[in-house]
């Protein structure tokens, strides 16, 4: 199966976006894909903000993109655009870092007013980086994602079903699935 890099562009350690990505990672892994999580917030700020292409952590992240067959890019939406943290990383990658790759853009936010950020802010950047196929992205409202005190992520039923379909289409675009999991984790 495919190798999938799952990139969280959230600056928060308690991010709903990162939690949602890790939830979706489990679904992809259950379908037979190798999933590699990357939380951009764990990369050194001085390397990201100083555009230090040669920093070992940036070189390692670049290598993860090169190794991946598919990339899931998740971001919270701030001021109708993807996060500045994600932009910092994308700016450091080679121009065609996504060449030949299938990409799934995902976003989270507090209002449906931000839903177009995927198609008008994120998709053009991913396409310009050479993605072979940017599948239909998905926006999830913050209120539909809950992280309990025990760390368990719960996704509202309507959102969970839609996300499963989006992830399954991404998996199919990567070359199929070995299994169709009914549910991964707990969805309310």
C-alpha cells in the first residue's frame, strides 16, 4: 500500500486539527497504508522563520515529503487562510515537493464562513507544488470535534460519516484499500 505523510499545520499542542488528523491516520492505517505523522509545530521555530533549508529537522521533513506517495494536509483556518505555521513549512520545501503525489487538504474552523479557505487559499498552493491529484478537500467545524479529558477524540456523527467518505476516496485515489474499516476510534 501507499506511504502517507499526515501534516498538521496547527501551532497548538492541544489542537483539534492535529487530533482529527491522528484520528484519520488510524483509518488510513487500518486500510493498509503506512502513515507518518508530522506536526509542523514540533519543527524548530528558528529554522522555519529563518528559512534555514539546511537545518537537519527541515531536511528530514523535506525527505518525508519526498518519500510519501500521498499527503494529507490539515490546518486550522485563521483569517480565511491556512495557518502561517503551515505556510512557513511549505515555503521551505522544494518548488515541486508534491510532484506525482495525491493530496488531501483538510481544514478546521469556528464558522462555515471559512469553508472556502481550502479551495481559494490552500488548493492553489498544493497544485503549484506539483501535486498530481488534489482530491476533494473537507472542512470540519470546531464544534464537531471534541477531545475529552482522557484524550479521546469524538467527532459528531454527521461530520464523522463525511470524513470517512473523504478519507476513503483519498485512499482509493492512492491505489485502493485492503480493508474497509467500519469505524476507527470513537465517533459520537
